[in-house]
C-alpha cells in the first residue's frame, strides 16, 4: 500500500526540490546583488588581493605611452594593497582622447580601472571636438610632465640661444601636425623673437622628423627630452644638429623651469632675455598655456564617482610607486621628469583652463590653428 | 679591422653565454607562435615580452626581443603556403606561389626552400651591413621627403603591376587601397576624413582586421563551400625537404639579388617588410625567362620574397641603432626598450658598443636558424593542417581570425571592419581582382601622403626634376608599369600566332 500512495507524489516531490533550489538560487543572486556594492567597498578599503586592475592607456601597444606604462606597472602592483594583477589595456584612438572619453563615461568607478591619459590636455587646449570628458569630475591622481628639446641644424649658424637674435633667413621648423604643441610653441616663439619662420607639418613621428633634420629638409625640430639627453653627446660630436632650447616644465605657480639635466635655456627664458617687452603679451601667455598642456602630458585619473577611500588608496600607491628606489633608478636613466602630485596637477589644470578662457589667448591660438 | 673582428667575436661569445642563449630560444619560440597565427604579429609578441626584457642586462634584452623579431618571418610562411593566408603582412607575396604549390602537394618543398631562403637572406643582409656600416651613414642623410615619397610609390606600383593578370586592374586596386588609407584624421591638417561621424575611424581602418578579412575569409569560405581539405591532392610529399634546399642552391643568384634589395628596404625607414617582399617578387618575375609560371606554384615566387623579407630585418636595425630612426614598426618599439636597458642610438653603437651591435646581428641569424630547425622538425605535423576536414578547420580558423582582428584593440569596430573586408575579399576573389595591391595601398598611403605634401610644401614642384634619386626611382616606376604591359602584349601576340599555327595544322577545329 505505501508503494501505491507513493506512486502519485513521486514526480511532485522530484520537482519540488528543484523549484526550491531555483528559488534559493534566485534569492542568493538577489542577496549577492544587494550585498555586492557593500561587500565591494568594504573589501576595497583593505585589499585588492586576487583581483585584476586595468591600466587604461590611449595609444597602441609599443607606443611610448605603452612602454612607459609597462615600465611603472610592476611598481604600481607592488604598492597597491593586496598586490593585485595589473594589466595594460590600450584604447587607442583620436590621439589619446578616446581613452579619456572611455574613462569618463564607460569605465566602472570601482577603483579597478585607472587611466594614464596622454596628451588629452592638448586636445582640450585646441578644443578638439573629440574631447568629451571633464577634468572637474574625474579624480586626479597626479601627472608626469613631458619636456622637449628643440634641435637646430648647423646650417642655420645657430649654436646657442644667443645666436637666435642674429637670424635673418626664415627658419623651417617641423611638426607632426598644425594642432601639435611643437607647431604652436615654435610659431609663438619665433613670432615673439621677430624671427622669420615657416612650419612644415605632417611628419609622422620623431623618426621622420629627425631624418628630415639630418637631410636639412627642415632646420629645427622637437625631440623628446629623454631621447635628447641620451643622444646629446653623440649628436654634438657629429656636428649636424644640436639642442638649443627646451620647452621646460610649467610649475604650479605658473613659472617655467628648465630641467638642469642639460644646460640649455627654456623658450620663456630666451624671450625674457632678448625680448623682455613680449613678456606678459597674449602670445607669451599663449606659449605658457601650450607648455602648460605639455606639463600635463600624462595625467593619472580615475573614473568620475569613484569613492574617496579608493581615491586615497590609489594616490598612496602611485606616490609610493614613483618613490620606489628601483623605479627612480629606471626613470632617471630614461630621463623622465619628476612626478607631479595631485594638488599640483589640479593647479596646473586650473591654470590651463584659466588661460584658455582668456579671450586674448584664444584669439592668438585661433589665428595659429586657422587653416592656411 | 682587428677591432671589428674582435667585436664580432665578443658578440658571438655574448650570444652563447648563459643566460643569453636560453633567452634567445624563448624569444625565438614566442616569435614563431606569433608569426604562425594569422592576425597575431611580432608587434603583439614584443609588447608581451617587454616587461620581462626591461630591467635585464642589455645582452639578455637583445637576445629575447630580437629573437622574437627575427623568427616571425620564418613561420609566417607556414600558413601562407599551407592555407593561403599570410601569417603576417610580410608573407602576402609568398601566398601567390606558395599556396598553389601546396595545392599541387609540394608544401614540404615550398617550406624548406622558404626556411633556407630566410636563413641565407638574413646572413647576406648581416654581412652587407657589417661591411658597409660607415658608408651607409652618409647615404641615409641624403634622403628627404621627395625620395621617401617616390620609394613608397614604387612599392605601390610594383605590387599593382605584378600581382594580377592585368596591370590596369592592379593599379586600380592599389588606388582603391590608397583611398581606404585616407579614412581617418588627415596627417596634414588633422581634419577627420570619411569617418562617417564615428570616432572609431579617426585612427583609420585597422590593417590587421583588413588583412584577415581580405585574405582569410575568402579562403575559409571556399574551404567551407568545398567541404574538403585544403590540399586538393591526397598525395603530399612531406619529404620535399632536400628538394627545397636544392631549389635555393640552384637559384643562388636570385637569393643574393633579392637579399640585397630586401636589405635596402629595411635600411630605408618606413618601407619595411611588405615593400621588401614585393621588391623581391618583382625581381624574381622580371629575371625569369618565362614569367608565365608565376602565380601557379613557381618555387622562385617563394624563395625571392622570403629572402627579401628576411634580409629586411637586419637592415632595419641599422638606422635604428645608428641614428635612432626606426626602420620599421617593430624597430620603433625596440628602440624604446634599447634605451631603457642602456643601449643609446648613435656612433657609440659602432664604436664602443660594437660588440652589442654584433650580438644583435648574430641574434637575428641564430634565431632564424633555430626557427628553421624547429619548423623543419615540426613540419610533418604542421603539414597535417592541410588534411584536417574543413568542418573542423573552418570554425577554428574563423575564431582565430576574429580574435586576431580585435586582439590588439579589443574594439568591436575591428570585428565590423573584418566582416566588411571579408565580404569585399570574397567579391574580389571570385571576380578576379587582385587583393594585394589594395593592401599595399592601405599600408603605404599613410606614408606616401604626408611625404607628398611635405615635398610640395618644402620644394614646390621642383623636386620632381631637381633630385637625382627621385629621377632614378621615377624611371624604375615607369619601367614597372611599361614592362609588364609590354610582356602581356608580347605574350598575347605569341599565343595568337601559336594558335594560328595550331589551327592551320588541325584544319581549323579550334
């Protein structure tokens, strides 16, 4: 008899545990979803152990930015609490701006994505339509200034900055494009010194520009500071070209300082010496703005809405990575300029925007950017 | 001279030291994998190995990274020959004759000839540059934008006039490639062109996705449609090894010529692998008494481009280490690492650090030999890919290709580009329009365009007749267009007269 009474309920009893199981699964999922953010923020406070952190860059693998990111990556990993796995993700596009747009609007503000934004301040300076992000809403972790040396061909007769005032023939200077900082900086510099000049734009990278300089197709061209420091001696012994001035780095108080690693003056110092009347002019302020964008060449930032604890954790980790003796040795050998902490970076950003809002500076930049 | 020999010896001692040699093997094997898989390039491999190389002594970094750099051109031939899909853009010409050979069951012969040509090309190139180091410095200083523009046009015209049955079709496809290359930000003014309102296209169309689409998809579709194996014959001679070696020995003069041409392409910044390859192929076709066998499985069509691409690699090293001017994209990446590990470009590299320069050359030679030996050892198994059923192979290949298309950027746009160019590739294949000139237009367009603007900007139009190198290259360009047309006409006339003779013999039955 008991067998018969069991015959009916069997399928039911078989399905009931399944239903129960599914229900409990659903409940667990809901509980997890609810608990997720809380648990996430709680664990974030202490450690990122076993998790993966993404370092977002705006240029493709193998670019200078990629190499720089991979250089500092092990030290970031070492100094983040819990030593998470750190990977580099390149979202190349629109001259580095795509990564900034992505960090601003698509990246999760959970502290697991950090952006190393390259040349994005330049894009803002020239009002690129692609720049769809806002520094005011992104937590800034600090920045790494970029400096450049200006090389001049021996045929110009310019050996030191003091020779510049004697130049009468037009100087041909090269740049990658008419929105590039080198183009803007040199045009303003030569204009203020009253030196006739003509820009040749369209060189695809430093290699092409160096070659053009070597063949005397152009007479002046920019070179990345680290490459300049490392090739300077051989360049001078060869005698074809030499570094005559540097762009320097704009500091938080608005002054421009030369990197003492090479004893060549900044563009600002040359103008102060030879054309003191130009100091303070709209062109001079525009030059400071352009070099200010260069000082913000590599900005470390988090997505908008990241919690304060995460921001603090990242700031501490980044400062420690830069201060790591082993990293300092690598960065010194590569000729990198010192790290700019968050406060200074914020001031640089504020200064840049203040000068770009100045109608006189705007007029100067618009004139240079207008298609000829 | 003693000093140079001493440096050469000391470079070799470095190479076989511990742990330099094991690092070389690791780099080489990694490079082989990245060369073998279409869509993965040596560039991606270099990016992966960077963190390991940085922080190492210069000798180890050089062995690891240059090993990877050198071995990719060995294995990129394997998919080019076996599947008709070039493993990298520098193996596109190899497919023209390598794949037909594979279909005839001569894959083993084609591959072993390719390995040997690679090794010989590398060695020849290394020795040319070691001998000519001081002179080349002067030469490269004389080249400026007009010369670079003309050289790019020459590469384009060679691809256009040589890769199809019709010069006109080839040149039209090359122009189509140039048009596609104009998508993106204008290099001169920075304005977005043909970007269809998207930011994705600001950087231009991704070359890897285009290559995989144009060359990969049509072959895979055909494979799927036939539902058979890649090799159309059941008998495959995996023992064509000796035959391949003998081919290289028989055509030694062709190997020397193409190696010299390839080395020159490497030395001139911006030309790189694809141009070297087409130069090599052009030399093979032009020096042949009967060029009609090319494209149908002629071994010379495999040997020539392979020797040229291999020779290009040591060539690209010279401007990089002497002037800090990267000879190609991989060298641009390597330059950064060289500097971090303390190898500063400049005269030092040919004076005080000459032993490291030699180590670089020996590394490239050794990596080629190691890669060839490993490929030979595994060749028997690699050839088996030809005999896997299409139903198994097609999904795997497609998955690899989609992965390869979007691997570097992880952008869905790359998958769309892959799809669009896949469809175009099928269209071109079945309507018999050559796809290679289009690819080269796409690769050379971004080089040629700014150089053209710069030339006009700097020299007006006087550069067209005032510069001897420009005039020489221009003459070569005219020859590259006229000679194939003349040959086509001559062949047609010959065929017709042969036909007339035949028809009179057979009483007009044809």
